[in-house]
């Protein structure tokens, strides 16, 4: 199990070079806009989502504005996004639910967020982190992969990773998990052929150290 100082050291090193996540790039947007963007980003590259939502929010900035747009029209706007038809329906239902039940405001608790149409735990925890500055660990495939490679946890699914990471990472660092590991996973610690030779946290990584030892025996 990693020590708290070791975890903090890894985060400090990653902070120096980390590319901004989509939600960091959307700093200043409303919680509703951040929620819609996160919902749309599932299985879709941020570079695809960001221009689409920025254009969308110019005309439809609030949940009430979305009541005026049809699912068919949303599908046309989302067609470059993976699963665009399902996401269009969820965005429409999401806006309606927020207007009807929450006075157009995005709730700031995990339980309420995951009750919303199309919102799972990862998206809910992202909102708690980025929109409400609350401690939460948002686990996507990058966070799951890297935290296991580092040797911080030993899990098979993102759901189990969230639970395990909560046990080992100091709560005041939870907000850094998604922010720092996602970009690292997209650029350095990739699923196939990770770039361990240029990784700034290799000496703290179980996978990286094992790979280095293996290379010495060849």
C-alpha cells in the first residue's frame, strides 16, 4: 500500500505537466453546462465534445432553454458524438428533470446526481469535483488503469477502484485523482505501449519498475 507522502509526491510531479481536462477547460461554465458536457464525453474524445457544447450553449445555456429544443434537433447537433441518439434523449430528459424537480439547479450530492437521467457515478463524482469543489474520486478507464499500474490498488473494475482508492488516498487529495491521472493516461500511460521511458513518476510505479527490471534481463 502506498504511503500518503508517496501519493502526494506523484501528484506533485504530475501537476507540473498535466494537460487540462475537459472540465478544467470549461472553468467558468455553469454546473448544468458541465454536466451536459460530461454526459456527452462518455466514449467520445474531448476535442469532439468541446466545440459542440460551446456552440450549443450559446443558444441554449440553461435547462429551461433545452425545453424548447426537440430530441431530433439534439440528435443532429450530437451526430459526431458516440451514442448520439441515446445521449440526445438523456440530455432532453435531464433538462426536464432539473426544471421540474430542482428549479433548474444541478444538485450537489452523489445520491441526487446519480438519480438524474443518463448520470452514472463517474459523471456524478466529476461534478462534485469540478463544479462543486467537493472531495470525490471520479474513476474512468484511465484512473482505473493507472492506479493499478502504480500499485496503489489491485482491482478489476472502475467501481471497485473507486472504493479501493478512497481507502488509500488522503481525502484532501481526492480532487486530484481524476484531474491528474486522466491526462497522464491519455498522453503517457496509454493502454498499449505506455511511454515509461519518459514518465516522470516511473520510479514510484510498480508497473514501470517491473518493466525496467525485465529490460535488464533481456
